[in-house]
C-alpha cells in the first residue's frame, strides 16, 4: 500500500478544504506558490506533493463535471416524469461510490467512518424519497383514471389497458 500523502497526513479537513479551494481558484496551477504558503504555515510539503494532490483533485472534479453534463443531456432527451432516470442515477452514484471507496487504498482513519456513513445514509434517503414520490404519483394517476371511468370520461377496458401499458399492474 502506498504511503499516504503529506497533505492527507499533515493537514486537517479544514486546511485540506482550503487548499482544495485555492487549487481550484488557481485553475489547478501555481503549485509552487501553494507549497510556499503551506511551508510558511509550518508544514513541510513540497511543490510535487501539492501538484500530485492537485492532479487527483482535478480528475475528481472532471469526473463530477462529466457526470453532471451527461445527466443534464439525458434529462433533455428523456424527461423523467416517472422517476426512472432518478432511480438509475442513484444506482450509478452508489456503484461509483463503491468503486471510489475500493480504489482509495484506504488507511485506517484516512476517511472518518461517520462521513462514509452519512453519504450512504443520504443516498438511501434520496432513493427512499424518490420511491415514495413515485408511489404517490402512481396512486394519484390511478385515482384519476378510476374517477374518469366513474364519470364516464373513459371506458373501463381502456383504463385497464392504459394501466397495463404504464406498468401499474
């Protein structure tokens, strides 16, 4: 297992977040200046270490940006009235999170377990909320269809066929 970077071992979460923000603000450049700032703060962190950290951060940002752009494009092509796209997106995020965790080569304590637990909890809640909304929409549509039959606006066999096509039964 490779040695954890000095940035991961010497900087706390707040300092690392501040460094990440500066790296992004500098357009993923000026690693020499950022290394000097860290050295001025008393950290023995080289320009190479900051550069390696910046490259990893840039790859993560690019992956997130590409995923968001892909999702936006798919949303324009396929409106998500029934929540299928949301469900698929949540599944992809869960799979990517699992892959990400496996690829991290984690050392004990490198990522606080409560942060991972919170992420998993948030994904689960998003999935539950999406399913709840889906069920509410389905129930509403069925009630409207039944009311349309009761009012004589639809024929029962047409409603049953529509429900079958939409997967309600």
